[in-house]
């Protein structure tokens, strides 16, 4: 009864899934965490994982692979780079997990890449050999798969599609220090900012927003006929379609999958996005599919499990 664990490490909690080796998600647990940098913190994680298994009648010895995804760079050898948004000692956690799961192969993977692999294993991209997962969250991340493999790049910057320059005239700076990145328009933060700009241009009041990433309120305003929201979403889709057209010139993938919170408004912007892509792309790529990802917030959990299984 071999099992695989996929562990999605976030800032305040981790989400862990128990999978069959065929890719069926059989149980999930959420373990609240603070800084994962001490033996006591590692123990909270391993105890949570043991409980998940025990509740399902599985022994730690039955676990053949444990994958962990992190919000930061992981090189081809599985070494975790600088993590800007979470406090984690990857080596310490790895050792603690290895002590409990003696028969398991362990692997770290970048979260956007994990989400892409998840979609490849059990999601919309099942059976695809080349696609790009575009993660539209607080920022814009990407997972690039070609010939069934993740492209992480010579310097670990492969797939950083949020930083494709789409507007050379932008004055505002992106988090990366450059100006005019896709992320400045098509992330949750970007959509909300564009909406406020459109409201200011029209002299209208924005709807009540629950913080700088509240795209849900912008989408609802759009559905209710708010013209500024419609214009903002149109703009976001235009920039995104432009960026995808540039990606197609290089890798010509079979499909683009959209994930992350902003993809919750897919029905609102799908048509504009597809039109924009067709407007900017080179003729042979014109029928590239643009679809919503299907595993939602579980995608990275699937993908990290899959990644760890590859090392077995
Ligand atoms: Zn940038």
C-alpha cells in the first residue's frame, strides 16, 4: 500500500495531501505553522503528517515519496534558494522528515513549478507534452513544461513570466526593480490598481475593496456593469494576451493554463484574452488553447508529490 505525500508550504500553514501512487488524492490535512526553523517546529510538521496517515490506517513506512513545494527558487539539484516570504530551514525540515519516513524519497520544488506538474499529472494538462501554467496571484508566477519536463533554466529564472516586459513606458516599479512587468497589470494587485486608475480617470468612486488584492470585488463590480472595472479587466487581459503571444514565439506550447485567484474571473476575461493573444501572436500559434487550470489550490500539492515520486 505505497503512499506519496505532497506538502504545500505557505507562510502560516502547510497543507499536506496523501496520494496513491496513481495520483488519487485520498486525504488532506492543514497544519498551522510559524517559523519552520527549530526542532520543535519540525516536530509539529512531522506529528501532523503522522496523524494524517494514522487517521487513514497508513504506516509512515508505507510512504515512498514526500514532495515539498516552497514559494521560492529551487535549482535542478533540488537545492532551495533564498525564500523571501517564509521562514524555513529546508535542510533541517528535510532531516526531520527523513527520520520519520525512512523509505521515502524527498524532493523540494518551486511552488509554481509544482502547480504546473500537478496539472500535468492529474489536471487540465494531463497528457499534454508542452504547456505553460500562468499563476495569477498576488504576483504572477509561471510553470513552463516542455517535452513533459519543467524548464527551470540555467540560472533558476526560467518561467518567471510575471517579469516579461509588456509596457516599456511604465514609470512605476515592479517588485523586481524593473518597470512595466506583466505582474504589474495581471496579478491581483495589478487588477485592483488598474481598476482604481480607471475610476480616477472617470471621476467615479471605486466599490468597497477589501485590501490591495481584492479582485473578487472588482469582478463583482464588472458583473454589475461597472465600466471602470470592465476597462481594467480588459486592459489586464490585453497585457496578458500580449505576454502569452511572446512566449509562443519561443516555445509554441500546446496550451496555456490559468491558475491563481485572478483566474476566478476567467469567464469575464477569457474572450478578451483569447482575442488579444490572437491579435499579437505569430500565425502558426493562432489556435493555441487558453484554459483555466483545474486543480485550484491543490495543484502544487499534487505536483510536489509527483516530483518526489520521479526520484524513486
Ligand atoms: Zn518585475
